[in-house]
C-alpha cells in the first residue's frame, strides 16, 4: 500500500502523456504506439501500449483508465512489427499494361478508496484503484502529504465520476532512456476506446505523435470530443496465419483474433491534444476489394472512352476542314 500511494503521489506531481506518466524528476515522452483488439461478441477490449521515455529521476510510472477491473499481462513487442508490415502496397490501376476470464466491475466498496488488485508484472508493479467519491481520493492524498494540482484533480475526477478504475504502473528500475515492455490490459466495456484525454498541463510544449492499430470486425473510426482525429490511414484484412502469431505475441485466445480479423491503422495522430474525452471506436463493414477495383476500372475505361471520342471528333473536324 505504501508503494502504491508513493506512485499516486508522483502521479499528482508529474505528468506527461495520455493516461499519465509520472517521475521523481520529470518524464519526457519520446514515442508511443497502441494496439486495440475488440471482441464485440464478448464485449472485451484488449489494450496494448508500447512507449519510450526519457526520465530525469530514478522513479517512473504511469496510470491508465479502464471501465472495469483489467486483467494485466506483458506482451511481445514483435506484435507491433507484424502489424506495421500489414500496410497495403499501392495497387497499379494504369491502363494498357488465451485470454483467461475478465472481471466485471466490482461492487462499490464501503470505503471511500478501493484498491481492487495489486499485480506483479516483473518489470512493473501495478495497482488498480477506484473511489466512489473523487474528492475523497484527493483528500486522502493531501492527508498523506501528497501534492495535487487542479488539472490532475480534474483528470482523475473525470474517470472516477464514471466509476472507472485507474491502474497505476510503477517501473521497478529506471534508466535515463526507458524502453518499456508492452503491457496488455484486458477488460469488459460496452464501447471500445483508446486513452486520449490528458491533463491540461500536458498540452503545452510536448507535441508528439501517436500510432494506433485497431483490430475489430470491420473498418474502425475514432471520435474524441473536442479534437479531430481524422480518417484512418489504411485498413486491411488480417490473414489467418498472422492471427495465430498475434494471439501468441499478445497472449490472447485465437478466438479473439478470429473475431477481430480486420486491421485499421492511424500512422500519426497529433498528441497530446485538446480532447475533452478519450477516443471511442466504432466499426463498419469493410468494402469488398472488387468494389474498389471495379470503381478504378470504370474510371479508367471512362477516361479511355472520352479520349477516343475526343480523338475521333478532332479527326472528323480535320476531314471536314480539308
């Protein structure tokens, strides 16, 4: 418990990325990539994050939100490389040539602050917290000598009001440049999302980019209140052999990847942003490839037809002039 509240105290004093980065001497975000696997049949989201940091002190951690108590595990970073390789190559249309069980939200504790679980993840120590009263959490921190700021209190309150959980991850050993092992959080939710809300103090002088891979039953689109994410950069079906490889590297059931069999990618989302909430995902059926090929072919044939009509008209005009 003491180490957990130390992590929360650092969280209250230092912040630098979505969710929230914490450090005893400051934390600078270098790059970040997310994977979201959405199983709509079981209403389960698997969220995987990979990030690199540069830290000034000897302590660092971060806090991530979830609607229900998450199941936590480490993931193999090879999954990110496998998804990057899925980027479709341009098509030339030129003419003439195991997952385990997931806990639903635990009933509200009688205590103002509830510690749902403490998990040892080797490189990390993770503690999942919820409070029925956002003010009780702030008062608890202040009572134990921890500083808070208005924007951190607001960020925390936005999740506790929704009765969400906050999971604090403490990195046990920190070097100046910290390449963190990817963490998988699996949890029940009615609507899939990726964390995009940050404290207001994060939004100045910390411009970076976020890459997001979403695996679901169709083409994903994302919407975050107060921010424009734009359309995805590309999407493509996931072949069966890659699904098995991803299931192994992410420690998921092959059934999850059988359902989440289409990949949508955002290569460079502005981050942090002015968003007032996280980015929520929705899915639509993918367009059949033949439909896109047919559209390009139709445009091509129309272009050839118009060009030939133009040449014929010019030829007839020349004959008439002669």
